[in-house]
């Protein structure tokens, strides 16, 4: 049995988490499965005081039996063929984002602007961010830009896309509880003005954080029902936090 829990970061100040519990069963005979979530799980914004994990709303796959969900937060179902979404849910709350961006702008010459961004990983050192990409749109008057890192680290690449007018930094592996300082040295074809500075940004970021869970919704267990004791399955539950629209304005 294989399961993947995917969470999506949407905003910096107010985070919209859209989560999907995906499952793919390779068991022969299609036995009934039981899946248990947090016992303190609450559904509905108005009930936040009664549980530590509160979902705005959720929906289950049509194969799911919810007879025990209210009493024990347990569901049972006969999995269909192939990968399918057992559960989809949404949460909107002031969660601590996995990454924080601290941008600043410096005048470095009559025709030059420097943008410095400190990127800090707010998750534990035992986790890491992968496929991290940070993008900075630059003014239309830009004739050249250089993307730099504070340290020369393997897997860190910076480049200027002259067609899209964007500076892009890529970090293959970003260790938790660490920070990286990146810089864009931008050269314009005219004297720097406030109008040019207003064209900078917003900074956008995409990333994945394996085995990290922002919402704290957990799979307590995944089991085959007692009526199918002949199975000796290998269970694999994996959590992934992903971003789709993570924005920081300058």
C-alpha cells in the first residue's frame, strides 16, 4: 500500500492549505482497509476551540464508509484500482510558513540596483527543502543582471532570464533551520528612479519539503480489516508539503 499526503502553501500572511491524501493499493483481492486520522480533528471554522486540527471543509472519495468517522475519526473503504484521492481538504489560517523571505533594496550606482533577499527555512534541521526556486521580476529598463549566492554551495545556481526579465535562483537542497542570502545586481539603461524600484518583484518561490506537515493532520494508522488476516502488507505513508503560489512583495 502506498499513500502520499500533499500540502500546498499559497500565501505568506494568510496561508491556504489544500491537502490531498492520495492512495494506491497493490494488494490482491481488494481487501477492506481502515485509515485513522487525528482523534482531535474538527471540521468547520466555528469549532476551532474544540480541537487542535481544524479543517474548513473536506470531502471523501465515494468508496469511503463514514460510519465511524464522527466517533473515532476512522474511515474504512474498498480501494478502487489505481491511485485515487481518499480525502481532499482546505484550511485557511495564520500558519507558520516553511520558508520566510526578507528582501531589501540598495542603490549601488547611478544605473544600478541591488536586491538582497535572506531566505530562511522555518522547519526542523532534520527536514530539507528540495527543488527550491526563487524568482524576481526586474524593471523593463534592465540591460543586465547577475544572480549571486552568499556562499558557493553545490546545487545552487543563479541566472538572469533576459527574455522574461527575471532573476532566478535555484537551490537543489535547502537544509532546515538554515538561511541563505541571495543577491541580484541589476543594471539599467537609464538613471535609477522610484518608478524603476516599483517595478521590482513580487518575489515568488516554489519548493517541496518531504516528510513535513504544516497542518498537523496525521495518519494515525493504515490497516487491513481484521477479516483479512492472511495478508502481510508493507505500508508506506509519505508526507510532502509543496508550494504553488508563494509571494513576497518588496
